[in-house]
């Protein structure tokens, strides 16, 4: 990044999904892949399946609502102002029953590029389990094998 960047409220590359709406507030392209910030508006009933990362650290900062972060050894009910840091190799899932908003910081991750990749994929691509596994692994996202 050579110059300052200002992204105002409601701005940034955005990805409206069925369960949430993501706004990229800092792209990993601007930080040589070191950082990415995503503002995530979680719709009621949001659920993110259990997964882990081998390299990436995730930092969740809750802005609105209550978000459950589910770990192997505990479930954390995070409320506005709470910060939860998940280092590499820690299995976790997330749930938000009533809806909310959080800022997620990805260290050594390119989650914004993952969202961009997903936005170019077809319904058939999403149904292709092996393709999805490959795409996820490309961006350091590993889900449980069924």
C-alpha cells in the first residue's frame, strides 16, 4: 500500500450471500497478503460450518448482536465489543440466531480473494464437493471430512 485508503460506511467490495453480507474494508491485495478486514452483516439463522486454518489467524470483533463461536472445548457467546482471536489449527464454527454484525480481521489470509472467487462460481460448481474442497484449501480453509 503506497497511499492511504478510505472506505466509508456501506462501501467496499461487497458480497451479498443468503446468510450474510460481506464488505471488504481492507483487501489482502493492499497488504501483500498479510491482512484483510471484512465487515460482515449476519442474517438471522447464520451458521458457518466447523473448519480450521493452517496459516491464517482470525480475529472476530463483534459490532452488533450476539455471535456464538463454537470450539471443541467451549462455546463463547460474544456480544458487542467482544474480541475473539482464533489462531491457526483451532477448529471453530459460528452461529448467529438473531442476526448481527462483526468485523473479521484475517492475518496471513486472503479471505477477500476467496469471496471474490466464490462470486464467480456457478451453482454446479458449489455442488461439486471436490472442487469446493480444492478452492477452500487454496485459501487456507479446511472443513471436516464427512
